[in-house]
């Protein structure tokens, strides 16, 4: 993080890129807030995100800000990345209690959720749009980092329910009670549509992966009576993987939280301490001192990953830090750190 949060939150500092990728920031903001006083910097950057977004007729936020990648061509909406305009201001508010931040970012949020998202008839994402999804799933081919095991549209739809619920909360905080109610009801309808589309009558996800189940648990997408099935399912997925991580950008921030929520914190500790590839500690066994872009930026045979993008300083997969602080350390607050609760959950060897 210290090598990337300079002027803008870049994805990596060492190659001819150094761009403010919005997805990286979105998934890492809770961790960044724990590690440093990053609210001021990220709030300023979010104003830049909004300025570039609202300058365009389609209202689609940039994948990178400043937007210096014209070679990407016309930008299509992408969940997780574009969701930064709603989730990151909310995360910053939770750590600062700064309601002015939410007032400032409200036009960006509303434009995105009302105008920029390409939807199907059920209100969920248009399934014909390819999504970046669970970017850099460890099983994705080196040159196709978006081709992971989890359906990108499922990831997008899970996030859509989440951002709609979050925007309802934003509206409530800034005094827009009618809008808050409207978006809360929208979120309930989208949640029902998600359940109809992806969860079988027996409580199984149609795309049964670590990322899919973790998102559905973390974002409260399961019917209450199906949660025990989800709990067994995520535990089985983790054990079947021999405690090796099987998530990319979308699943990594939530998998340990999901394990804790389903009373499997012991499995989260076991996964955290795994050293075989892919895992959080595998890079350490290979000499790493910073988080890598890929779980296997250096392969077990000591060769560099053949993918064209391979970074050795890339904070996104370090988003587990939020769980480390909130569960292992047990540190939390609900009022911008005016009150601090310390309730650790011990575990591990």
C-alpha cells in the first residue's frame, strides 16, 4: 500500500502502468482505512472519479482514474470496478462519520445506479455483457485473467444487490427518506431475483465456487432457511481445495468473512496459514515482501508467471487485512471510531 498510495491509489508502482484502477481501490478500501488514515486521500480521489464520470453522457465511471487509457475504447459498465462510486464513499463514511462526503458523492452514486448499469428485464445485470468478474482467479489462464471459475454475471448481480442496499443507507444518512425506502425495496426485489436465478430449491448455488458462495453469504443473499446448506457448502469447498485459495479480486475480500459468518473461523485461519500455491503465505515462501498481483506471480518452479501482466507489488489480494483486523484482532466501530469495540476470535496454530 505504501508503494501505491501516492497522489492516486495506483494498482502497482513498478511497471509502465501505475494507474488508479477503480476495482482495486473498491475491494481494498476497508483494509486501507484500517492500515492508515486514508480517508482524506481517497475522498479527494473519489471527487476525481465523479468529475470524470459526470462529464460523460452515459454516466459510466472509469475503470481507471485519471482516465488515461483511450486504447480501451468505449467503456462498458463493469460491476466491482464501477461499484467503487457507491461502496468506497460508504466505507469512508463508516470510518470517518463524514456525512459531507456522502452529500458530495450522491450525484455520482445516483447517476451510476439509475443510468449507467445495463440491466435485464428482472433488474439484474444484462447477461450479454461480459464482466471482469472474479479477476485473477488462480485457475484462470495466464493470458485470460478474467476467465475464472465463477460466472462474472453472478458476481455482478451479487454486487448489484449490495450496492442498491448500500445506496439506500446513504440516502437515509443524508435525509432522503423516500429515496431510501425506494432503493431498499429495489434491493429486496433484486435479492429475490438473484435467489430465483442462482439458488436451487435445495439451497445450492448453480455456480458452486468459493467466490460465489462467499459473496452470497457475505452479501446476505441466501434465504434464511438455506444458510445451513451454504455453511456446509463453503466448508466443503475449502476442505476440498486443501485449504488453498480459489478466489480472485471479487472473492478474496469476502471469503474469510463468509467463513466466520458461517461459524467456520477455524477454516479461515487454516486457509490463511496455508503455504502451498495458491495461498497468502505461498509468496512469502518464495521471498516476497509485498502482495503480488497473481497468486503465482512466481511459479513453484521459480519461473516468472508467463502472463503478460505480472506484478510483485499489487495490494488487491491483500484485502484479507480487513478480516485480520476485524476478526483476528477483533477491532471494530460503528460510529467512526468514537467508540471502539475489541472482540477478537482466536484461532490458528
